[in-house]
C-alpha cells in the first residue's frame, strides 16, 4: 500500500509515518517546507517515509500535476492530510489520482470559515451572529451590529493564530487592522476577517469520521477552561461525559449533513451554552497537536489506521468503549520569561504516559497568546476524568516549577507580590492540581 501524506502536525507529527512504515506501508510525505518541522519532537521519524517531497505552496492546488514523477513508481492508494489549510488541494489531488476523497466543493467550504458559517446558518445550525469583513470599516460596522464583545479571526488558516477576543471597539479595530494587512491568499484574493458574537460556555470538541453517509463519533473531548478572552488551548481530557450529550451529537451530525461531507475526519470545536451547543470551529481533519495520540491511548485504537481506511475506501471500525480517560495538559508561561532550570527526574509516574519540553536553560519564553507559545505538554491516564486531569496537572506543575521561569523585566505575572509571588504566578500556568474537572 502507498499513502501520500500532505503535511502533518508540528509536534509528534511523524509518529503516523513510523506506524504506517511498521505496517509495511509506503509513505510519500509532501510538504511546502520540510525545514519547518526540524527540531520538533518526533522529526527524526520523518526518515521512515519512503520519500520526502517538497513542493512550493501545496495549498495552491494542482498537486497531481506538480507531483507528477515525484511520488515513486508505485501508484498511490490514498491521500491523507493533517491540517485545515489544505483540504481543497488534497481533495483535488485525490480526485485527480482517482482515489477516494472528500468532494472538492465541500473541501472548498471547509477551507473558508465564513463559508462554513454561511452554510450552517442556511441550514439553521447554530444561532451566534456573525459577519465577514474585507475592510476595517466593514469590520467595525459588524462589531456595532453584533455588539461587544466579539471574536475576530481570519477566514482562512488555523492553530488559533490571529484570533482575538475584542472587549472594546479599539480592540476590534487593532485586530481587524492586523488581519487585513496580511498578503493575499493562494487564490490571490485579499484577506477577510470573520467577526462573531462572543459566547460563554463549556468548551468541548467532537471527533468524528465520515465515510459515504456513515458517521462514526469517536467521542467528545473537554477543554480546560482558559482565562476569559484567551484563545490558546490549554489541554483537556478525552473522552468527556456531557450533560448536553444528545444535543451536541445532534449539532455535529446536522453540521456534517449541512456541509455535505462524504469522506473526512472531523474536528469540531463547540461551546455548550445554557441555550444549547454553538460552533467555535469546524475542521475537516483529525484533531491536531498530540490530541490524536491522546485519543488513541484512551480508545486503544489506531487513529492512523482510521485515516488510512478513510483514504483508501476501506470500512470504518465502529466506535467502542474507551479503555481509560487520558488528560492532556499544556505547559506555558503567562508572561515573557527566561528558563533557568531543567526537567526534574521524578516527574514520571505510572499514570503519566509521556511528557515533552520544547525549551532548555537559557531559552526565552513568550507570554501565552496563541498555541505556538506553548512550551511542552503532559499526557496522563486515569479511571475517571478527575483522576486523569489531576495526575496531568500535578506533573505539569512539577515540570513548570523545575524550569524556574524568571519573568523578563517589565513582565509581571498575575497576582505577583515580590519574588515569591512572581514565582507562584508563573508556576500557576500549569493549572490547578486539585479537582480541575467538573
């Protein structure tokens, strides 16, 4: 079997390549910039691919033409994509290669957050108000119409980059100016901004596999609560038990139907509000970062094999009961800081599955703003969500404390009171250690 993998996640993204190679699968990894992955955890596993192919701007499409003669002598059996930037190009590639694929029309919608909003609104899925703006004036008019606070985000892209919660009109104006001055996209069109009503609720995600009219719901993940207005994801546990389980299931299944999906992995982020589920993001790809590993550990199931089944047209395995709950806890600093210490030797316990630190003594750490500012993670398992989350939080707290993050001049941690207060403020970024899940 020959699988073409187009881009992957920056953290542990090549684990999938190694798993496929171990199963005797030939893997062609296609990327716009291989160097962007160097130095990230798991990059050494890129060597397990049969070939590494760089092609300028894969999102520009026409990949079948541009990759001709570069994928080896064996005809590909399937195409997999791991991010939300390339769904159109990948669907087009699979179509042109005569392989199972998401419809190009649906993939085009998935690449545009405003198009997703429009389609769901047309089908009565969700009730949050939203507007799309091509200019600062249009964006501010949308703010005035919707009312503060609002969320301002780009219509294309992902990873929480460029997402702002605007509490004032001035906040919104700055966010709009920042988004709308970026270069034109792959189709030459100028950038646009999505202005959405801000809502408060329980942050969860739905993880699904869609294949020709059949949807397998693998489960819901609950996200750790972030400070008000924060858009970076801090972790969470999988699977989650939801009070609004039936409503959340109905919401995501209605969204799949409204978008006309026929062959995709889906990562849908939702808010469970007092009036029902509302959409945060809808992505036609498997969950990113190390969430796929988190889900695989919890379910005792290979998500790599699931993606191969989607890509090759093989039947999907039904969702079974989880083997355990697995919590993911991100490490970060709330302020700009310098790393003074190193990882402790005693952080690993029997229920801590894996940890990672992306920083070393002497490194400078940015204050958390987007997902790119996170500096490591912990994965831990437990019989319940409370057990798993407590173990992960405690390990994260020890790891972060060991780094001895020293705030840079002028960077005061929340609640700081002298040297001890600063230390506690930065250490607290690991999150609460007791009963963090409700």
